[in-house]
């Protein structure tokens, strides 16, 4: 399967998240590797949970773009009440099979248009490398969607890839497409306050993985 063609075809049809389902559906019978699947919870999530920079008001967690479920299952093991959201039904079924005993609510949803009952419903929202796989024209909507799930006093843990300069960003072809640092301002515009921004030294790299923590103030 040519990923560029698959993404391009759906973008031309105005379906920026529509290509995730056929990718997962094709991966199972062909034993293909899903490009963002790690087979384990992301270390940035595990480390954050070991030493969180914010006191959460409760235990309700949403994992946005949960994929094959590693982060969601790990959060459930840590004692959180987890809702794992993905636009691809095949991904959700696959994740549920992998983690049959995990007390996770596997739920279909699109970060570009979250269901009304999910808005403001979570004490922690986890988003790991979902936005970089979306084209620039819908990224503001995706980040606003993530922010909109956070309850007053709650937090968002966001792990993403940032270009180290405008020149470096323009040289990188996707998907995934590293974000420009300025894009993160969308979370602030959606009512969140940034608490932390963490990353390794960039060196000569064109992009770096960044972990940020955001909080919605209590009115």
C-alpha cells in the first residue's frame, strides 16, 4: 500500500481523516506494520504519569487517536477510567482484542468533531502524535477538539513532532508532517494554559519530539 497515494486520495475527496480506516483494514490481512504503532505505551506518557507536573481533579481520561491501544491500556492499568477514541473502527476492534481484560471504553470518534457528550468530560486528555499525521488545513480543528475535551482544572498531555526551523519544516515531506512551533498556540486559543514544554536537544535535527502539558483553568 502506498501511503502517500492513500492520504492524497482522501484529501482530494475532502476526507482528511478518512484514510486511517483503510490503512488499518489493509494492515491486518497483509501483516503490515502500522507506521505509528510502537507495540508499547509511549515513554513520554509513562514518564509523565510517574511524575505529573499537575494535580488532576479526577481519574477520567481520554486517549485521542488511540490506535492499537497501548497508551490507553497502560492508563487503565494505572487506575484511570479510560475512554479510548479513534476514527477507525478496525483500530478499535484490534485494540480491544489486544487488551481484552483492560477496562477501557473503546469508542469511535473524530477529533475534528468530538461528540457533544465528550466535551469538557475528562480530567486528563492524552494525544500522542496524532496531529502530525493530519494535513495543515485541519490541524487547528484537531487541536481545538483535543482542548475541548478537557474539564475545568483538567490537563492535556500532548506529544508531537515540531520542526526546528521554518526552513527545516519546509524541507520535510509527510505524512507525518512536523508541526511549526507556532501551531501550539491553538491550544491557548482554545482556553488552555501551557504548564510545561519538554524536549531533548535538537542538535542538527530537522524536527524534535516535544511533550507539552496544558491545563484548563477553573472558572
